C-alpha cells in the first residue's frame, strides 16, 4: 500500500486546523502565516459513509464544519483515485504504443496521451491529498481556515498518543 508515513485508514484523524493570520510579499514570493491548532477527529462507524464534525477555531472563535468519512468510505475513495490514476497511466502507455505503431505519421495516439496526462494530473492530485475529510480548505489552504493531516496519526503504539 502507498505509505507516506501516516495511516489514513485509522479510526481517528490526527490533523491541524489552520487559521490564516497574514500574508507578506517579497519580490518573488508570497508568504502566508497561520496559527495552528491540533485536532483529533473521530471517524463515524462503518455503517455510515460520513459524518459532520464542527470545530471551533481557537484564534477567532468561528465554527468550521468538515465531513469526516468512515474508514471504509476513506478506503473506497482512496482506491477510486488510485485506480483512476492508473487508468491515466494506461492511457499514456496505450497512446505511446499507437503512436509508435503508426510511426508518428499521424495523431493516432496523441489523444490518448493527452487524455492520460490530464487524468494522471487530476486524479493523482486527489490520490495523494485524500485523507477522508472533506470540506472547505482540506485539499488547498484557504482563508481564513484550512485543515491538514499531521505527518502521523495517533495509534495505541504511538508514544505521543498517550500524552
């Protein structure tokens, strides 16, 4: 399984709620500053697809809602993005084979290659950012709030989980 040092299929999601404080500009870049609040989101039981969780931002006091998917729903969403990404890779390979067979004389495989590149770009991004939580600011940081997965989830074996 694809592992980036975190378990996205655990019953709890160890995340951080981010509150946008300010943006500063340098000649070649923009720097955004956030206040970070650690949160632990519990997943709903597997007989439900998802449940709504309301978090209160410690910086501004606003309530922010997110949809937290169950473990099975998270696994299904993640698997769908992986399969669609692999379908894009297959389209690129098929388009390359068609182009080589045609000797590059026409645009036989070009459509497959272009479609495959777009498919890999879109669904590959969804695949690597999927952690089973949906809502405004979960895939891209938005103002004033965003939610990000921490590098590791809390498990019973994790010493940081005990306190």
